[in-house]
């Protein structure tokens, strides 16, 4: 299963599932979904929980998961799929879930796990009464396909005659629901005369993506708490107060996240363009540094190569995560062998402990100066032999334009197989990036707000082997009620 390709598709391909009057189901990416589910049923389903996946893509995952047989799957996997199914059908706008259930009918797919899901949606949805009033015909179709037309109508007839719990009703219907009394009343309503003009609920009862309110007017200090605190540090604010606050915001942002059992190298562009000017001063650099801090709190081992400006000596920060003593490698420029200085842990530095170690570098001391030389810094990062290289830049390359693209194109011929991705720091979600793509062949994703990290990290880690387990663990945590 190609996780980066799937996640990119899941967040960009917004075509709806189309059910024609002739009975045909149209979805142009059916083979992509089916092949992904066949390769890893559980991993495929869990990818739908990644923040930022589009509702129609989640509806497709719901459809594929319910339409497929679970023969040969162990009980743990079946239990996980059942939880993902419930999260999706109650995390989607009701119309999307109903479309997926109607598509099941068109595909003539009806397994026991699909029956349980459809019955739970129709009879246990928090707004089931309003849904039944507005979408009675569609829900009857779904209900009768799930139970079988004769069985469903037989249950409705028993309930109309006053049966609320006979053995036959329990075997045919009530065993599929956790709320028998409510189920009886809703089946009665399902087969009652409808109400013309009733409006169906539009919002999901349990949204999967909890995104805070985005500002209408963007400033350097309203793009997340981490970046805002860094801006104040860059502007010369009181470090004794700001550094402990920064440590707290980073801890909150990474709380509940699993550790990535791998080595990530970050090429952090600290050239002059990252600083910006006027109303945008420090905005882009602060968000880039915020991502670096979050990665420092999540990765078991992080190497940071800073100072993408020509004439500015690179700084390489190596650490084993928060609270573990890192090594700081500082050099005097390209081609000069660095010296090694031992430093205290990231956690201590973020809390304001005195020293020249990694924490101060990670907590807002980036020097934004010089022109951009990403190609040389990429080679510095690859020297550390990481599992993944992440280039964090605004996208401007004004020293030897095209140099990064040429180096990236040469890497495979040199036998370098380390995945390299580009994260583009922007001021707003609407920035024009037409002239800011220094390596078109690299996988690229922009970010501008701290809330973007929830979807950005799975995409990043999906490019390396250790990231597969991280994504699975993180999404299972979401499934169990964690914040990840």
C-alpha cells in the first residue's frame, strides 16, 4: 500500500460517489481503493481517520470496508474495522453515509458486519428521528437491503402488531442494536407515512476533524500558540517567560502522539526570505521552527541542518527526542569540518535552562540571513543517513536556481534511496506558490497554521518505513478517543 499516494489522493480528489437512476455506481478511483484495501484492510481503513481526508474519500473507505468480506481476518482486526466503520458513519455528514449504504445495495454486498453497521446507523444515529422524516425512502432501502426485504418487513409488521421483544424479533433485528426500545420506535416511524418537506440534518454528529476557528485576518501571531510565542522571542521578548510557555505549548501539541522509531533529518531554511518584512515579519520562519519543535518532540532521533544561507555556517542538531541529551554540531560554513559540542536535553532547553545546546537552537534562536542554498544543506542532511529528509522552506531558491532540483534528480543515480520531501511554509492557505517550487519532482505539501500539523505529520512519516507503524498507532489512538 502506497501510503503517501493514498493520503495525497484522499485529501485532493473530491469527486462524489454517483448513483445513477439506472442502477450504476460511478466512482473513478474504485480500483485504487480496492487494491489498497486488499493489501492491508486495517491500515487502509485507519488512513481514513487522518485529519484532512475529504468526506467523499471517507465515504469510499466506508463503502469498501463494508462491501468486502472479512473471511480470514483475525478478531482483533475485525474489531478495529468495526470501530473505524462506526467512526466513519457517524463522523461523515449523513448524506455521505447514506450514499455509501445505497451503493452497497447497488453492489449487492451484504455481509454481517455491513448489516450491523447499517442497522446501527438507521436506528441509533443521534438524529435518527429527523433523518427518518427527511430520508425515509432511502433509509428503508438501506434497512431492507441490510436485513433482507422479507425479514425487514416482517419485523415492521410484528412491531405494528405490538411486538416489542419476541424471540423472532430479537433474532431478526434486536440482536443488531444496542438500544432495543429505541429501535422498535424507529422501525415503526420508518414504515409510517412520511412528512413532506422535512429537512435532513447536514452535520456529522461526531466530526472526525476538530479544527479550531481560522482567523479571517492572518497575522504573525494568530497562526498557533507555538509560532506566536516564537515571534515574540524573535522580536526580543522576555525569554525567561516565553521559553517555559513555549515548552508548554509544544508539550500540548505533541501530547498523546506516539514516538517515531526512526531517524528524521530536517533541512531548515533560515535564509533572509524566511524572515519576511513588514506585517509578515517572522511569520514564515516561526511556523517552520514550530514544525521543527513538534518533530523534536515526536521523533526518537532528529537531525536538524540549519542555516540555508550562503556564507552562513550550517548548524546540525542531533537528538534522541525530548529529554534525551543531544549533540550539537556547529560548523563554520560549507566544506569546513564541524566541531562537536555536548548539550543538554531538548526538554531542558525549552524550559529555559542555561547552556549552548540544542534547546536554545530549537527554541527560537534561528538566524534569518543570507541567500538560499538548499542543495548543499540537503547533502549535509543525507550524510547523517536518516530514514527521511524533510526540507522546510518558503520555496525561494535564489542561489543557483534549479540546483536543488538537479541534486534531487542525481540522487537515485548515486545510489541514494532516502526519501526526501518538501514542506512549504506559507503565510496563508491562499499564497501563490507558482514561482516557489524549487524541486518539482519532490513530494510537496504547504502548511501555514499549527492545526495543519495533524495532517502533515502522517503525510511526512508515510514516506519512510518506520512511519507506517507510527500512523497505525496514531490512528488507533484517535479511534480510542486520543487526541492524535
